C-alpha cells in the first residue's frame, strides 16, 4: 500500500474505527493501531481495506475485552486469596488503608519499593537485593527505616509478634 493512501485511510477512518472498537473494549486506540499495523504488513492489501479494517478491529476489540475480563477475574481471585493487610477504617485499633497508601507515597523511592516488594510482592530481602543490585543487609536496614517512617507518619505503635 502506498504511504499516501495509507495516511489518507488513517486520517479518514481512524477515529471512526476507534469509536467502533470502544463498544467492546477499553483500549480502542491500541486495537485500531494494531489493525493498521496488520494492514501495512500484508504483502497484498485487501481489495476493500475499509471493511477489512472494521472486521479486524471488531475481532481484536472482542479479544481485548475477553482478555480484560480474564485478567480481572484472575486478579480478583488473587486478591481474595491474599492476606488482608488492612482492617476496616471504623476499627479503632486498625490501620486505615487510604492513610497508609498516602503515607507510603511520601517515602523516598528506595524505601517505598523495598516495602512494596517485601509486603505485597512477597519477595525475600535476598531477592530484593538481587533486583536492586544491593546487599540483603542494606535492604533489611532500608526496610526497617521505611517502616519506622510509616509508623511515625501514621502514629502507629510498633506491634512486634
């Protein structure tokens, strides 16, 4: 396909194809871009490229929607299977999730990523050290520093088991 004809096809039909894809999936622009890339890669372009694009976009958008539903189902099941870190906010002895999340964002990147990898990712200090190119003892020390800062911000007592 000639570049001028391709450019005209994108300009003329790109927005309509995105609107068409939006009825099925949450990533219509990605679906349309992929369809145009498939068109460019064809050795022999279709005789009627516009209907061909609509068919490709329709199929890809439906596939994307199915994939998003599968991912959502998987993530929901995984979330239900994990340990609950926070208790409801109305529990006076508990930790409010929103306050904790806000406090976590105030930490420096190096402390925050260690806490997230360890608590939510389940990585050991040795594994985190491998990821960061550091030593396990440094990771452990930064983890302790990060928790201390969080306790200070949240005015939470240290509960050691």
